[in-house]
């Protein structure tokens, strides 16, 4: 039995409008975390911070005053948004999410509602505007990351304990609304907001405001795409309301983790965001632990598309506005694979076939075309394919080679595809045509 909610989900099922169809077809995005935290880059006073670099202000070795004065050093001589956009284009990213303001409250745009912005730095100029323009010019959509948490603002509260807290936080909510309207007014081509920092009591207990804010933003900018992390319902439930229904336009909880099977995402739209090291979003001079390879990131991208979600890879530019070599190399390697195999990813979604060990099925929209992204090359040399009853396999072709894949039928709806015996240094894609209905396929006896 459901509870009656004023501020729970207002829609069940996925959005079907053109803006959402476009977002859904992107499949590969680029996240950029850039801000004052890139200046220390995870180190301070000769000590290394082993938390996430963009959280260094919360480190006991970093005096708040020292961090808050870093803005006096922000002067990224190497900042070249056209180069950034070119690199993203070459990687095959279709959208980009940029941190306009992270938890530290520093604004990368000259907001008239705050002094803590690029306008107060030696750089002086707007960072966001030229970036949006450069990315749009490359045909890449832009989504604005905005942190509700704002450690710099005197009226921000983690929880509301006193009357004074409530009055201050009321002023803070007006400030948030003003900044968001300002961002939509200054950058009208943006396609969405990516909200973060919404887990504190102060926000969680004010479901009405988060609901009104979402509706206000949609009224200013119809079609805006906002994930499930913004809202809370009136009982404090987040992402899914107290009736288990998804709030927002897509499930936005997949941060540094991905779903395993379709039941994990219930056929909802969703997006996974991923760091290249274990847990660094902003620039950290010393990456430690496992650094993901291009093939690992490509497999995560294929897994995401196969489960009907988008996959966003994070980059953390240096304080001078240039990218570290590892990130440049990964972007190029992924782009190389996407140039040949992007057809299997863009516009791809859940295929409805039984997953096999060799990798992932991705269906091209609602067509009969199903791609196989083979990540695990079988020692046997054979790839097992099971087609649902009432459907039949019409053809199997190597996407890059364009050559037919030798295929034998081994059961009612089972086939073995023979993989060419060679060295594979990246996932390989096979294109299947799978017909619904009983038309007999060429492989069927
Ligand atoms: C997208 C990523 N979200 C931010 C984050 C996530 N978290 C967090 C906070 C509490 C529990 C789990 C994760 N803290 N900060 C990271 O700083 C980065 O911006």
C-alpha cells in the first residue's frame, strides 16, 4: 500500500520527450572537476592527503583560511577550452558535466550573488562561458554540476538546530535559487543540472523546497534534465520516494559503481559516473592504487549501455588548465575504439537477451540490430548466443572487419559463433540481426 505524498515522484516511467531521447542516446559523457582544489592537488605543507583531492579543505592539515585564500592564486595560463572540447570530441564524448561550484563554494563563473568567484582571482574572467561555447561548437552538450553544500557561504547549515539556523538557511535557499537562475540565464544552451551535496539533514528534511526548486528550474528552462540526487520527499527519502518511485529524470546514484543486471535499474534511465583512479575527482598530484585502463573503461561503457544507462568518465585538470598525461592518453585510446565501434554504443540500450560470459549485448534503439561487445575472448574460440523463442538470428558480422562470422545452430534458439583466432588488444564488436517473429533465419536447419 502506498503512502500519499505531495513531494514524491511526479511521473512514473521514463521521460519520452526529445531532450531526454537525446540525452539517452549519448551514452558516453565526460565529467570535469576543476576548481581551487587543483592548486594544492592533494598535498599541503609537504604532506600528502589521501582523501579525495576536492575534499582537501576538510583535511585537518589544511587550515580553512589557507584553503579559502587559494583563490588569490587561481590564474590558469594553460586554460584552453577549445583544446579541452577537441579532446572530448576525439574521445567520443557526446556530453560533458562541469563543476560550476563544488562543495567549497568557489564559483567558476562571475556570479553576482557571491564574492567567492573567478572575478576575484588574478584570472578575473568567466571560465564557464567559454567552456560551454567551445563544447557546443564541437557538438557536445553541456550539463552543469552544482553543489548544494557550500562551505564558504555563511548561511549554509548541515542541520537546523536553532531558530537562527532556520532563518539563515532560509536566506541560503534564496541564494541557491538565485545562482541557479543566473546559470540558466547566462548559459541558456545547457541541457541539465547535475546536483550534488544533498545528503545533509538541512536539505533532506525540506522535500517541499527541493520539489519546488526542480519545478521552478523546469519552468525557466523546459526540457532540462535533472537526476534523482536533487530531491527528497517530505519523509526524507532520496532518489526513490517513500513509495519506491524514482524522483527526477534518471537514477543518479551510480557513483564509482555500476549495476550488474537489469533488475538493479528496473529499466529506468540511469547514469554511472566514474573516476580513473579509485577515488579522485579533482586533480591529485599523486595517484595511488589502481588506475583504470582504457579497456576497463570501455568495458564499463559497454556494460552501462547494455543496461540502458549512460557512462561518464571523470577528468581532473591541473591548476594551470592542462591535463595530466594519463588522462590525455586514456581519452585518445578510448576515442580510437569509439571511432571504430561507437555504432554499438551510441543510441544503444538493453537488448533483452540472456547475458553470456563473453560480454554484453546492446540493442540499437528498437531495431533488430543487436551488438555483441566481446570483452572476454573464449579459450574455446566459440561465442554462445541464445535468442528468445519467437525470434531468430538472421546474420552475424564483424563490425570492424565487415566479414560474416561463421555461425552454427546448436539448439532450438542457440548458436555458436566462431571468433577469428588472433590476438585481441581491445573488446571486439559483432553485429547481429535478430528478427522478431518466426521468419526462419539463414542459420536455421
Ligand atoms: C561526484 C562526486 N560526488 C562528491 C562526493 C560524494 N561524497 C560522498 C559523501 C558521502 C557519502 C558518499 C559519498 N562526497 N563528495 C565528490 O567530491 C565528487 O564531486
